[in-house]
């Protein structure tokens, strides 16, 4: 591949992510600017600006999920147009027909995968040593279960799958072997989350989602996996019975072992069928 083509390939794979970051930054900056202006206008004369900024940051943290919701909604529209344009250029054949049973099996695998990865990370002790992860978790799970299900459980996964599988991974497949594209997209997905706990989780989840994208030949496969995994995480966090149960080490070990066996077995069956067809 020529040098200029390499730069073009890198740009094509990365600019959707840059669009997402830019939209998120623009909305966050606009919100904080507006809130800072209102606080400064309402504050007493001579009030320390440090205190005002602390109030602004606290207010932003409390409403960060709404910023994420708006970012995801805007970017989904943009990425859907880019995704559609890519499919037209590639002149892809129609999607493979997938039975309802296959979708149900995929959903079950997604839940098992989420519990398994979270369990392994918890047992490893990673979640306890990452201060950044604790901050992110407090933000993501602070808006009430309904808002979390809509933002973290549905819109966020759709947006991220359009970026990392629908655009980045699919475009990488045009430049490198699919196995390399799987690893690169999963690595970028992990780095995107910005902390060791979510990074490890997202890397392994990204590998499975990319492989299932190849298996099902539709972006809805990784979207379903991501949605089911995130909804499961929200339920584990917000539903006390589930969360307290998994806080017990013995219960967590058993749940992790069972769900690991389940998702590996289901993934192996699904991918084996794909290899036999090819």
C-alpha cells in the first residue's frame, strides 16, 4: 500500500471517532458555558469564582447522561448516513437471513458474556484499583434506571457500534485481513473508554462483537450484543437483589464460571456454523 493510501486508510477509519469526540466536546462546552454564565449571573457580588466553577462541574456531572444522550442521538444520524454510503460503494449483497432462534441465542450469549467479563474483572481486583473507572461508573449510574436504560443501554451502544464495527471495522477489512481488523477495532474500542477496567472489558467484548458481525453480516448483531450487555450491567447495578447477590464472592465465582461456559459454547457454535458455510 502506498504511503498516501496508508494515511487515507487511517483517516477513513478514525474520523468517525473524531466526529463523536467533537460533538461530545461541543455539547459539553456549550452546556458548561451556559451553566457558568447563569451561576455567575445569579451569584452574589464578589463570590469566589472557584466556588462558582465547582458548582458548574457538579451540575455538569449530575447531567452528564443527558449530554451523552444528545451526543449519541446526533451521531447516530450522522453515522447512519456514512454507513449507508459505504454499503452503496461496496455494492454489498443482501444480508443473510437469520432465524428468530439465532437472535434469541445471541441475546442469551450477550447476557452471559456481560456477567462473565464483569465477574472476571471483579475477581481480578482491577475494578478496585482504577479511580478513573470509579468516577465514570458514578456518572453513568447516577441518572435513574430509566435514563440509564435509554442512554447507556440503547442509544450509547447503537452509536458506538456504528463507529467501531459499522464504520471502523468494516473499513479496516478493506485494507487488512479480517483477523487483524478484529483486533485493531477491539483495541481502539478498549482505548476509547479511557480506563483499565472498561478498556479490558471493551477489548474482549469488541472481539466477540466483530466476529459476530462477520458471522451474521449485519450491524444489528453487534448492536444487539452491546445493548443486551449494557442493559445487563445497568440491571446488576440498579437492581439491589442482583447487585447484592453478586457481591458475595461464592455467588460471583459460580455465576462467572457458569456464564463463561455458556457464552464460549454459544459463540463457538455460532462461529463454527459460519466456518462450515464458508
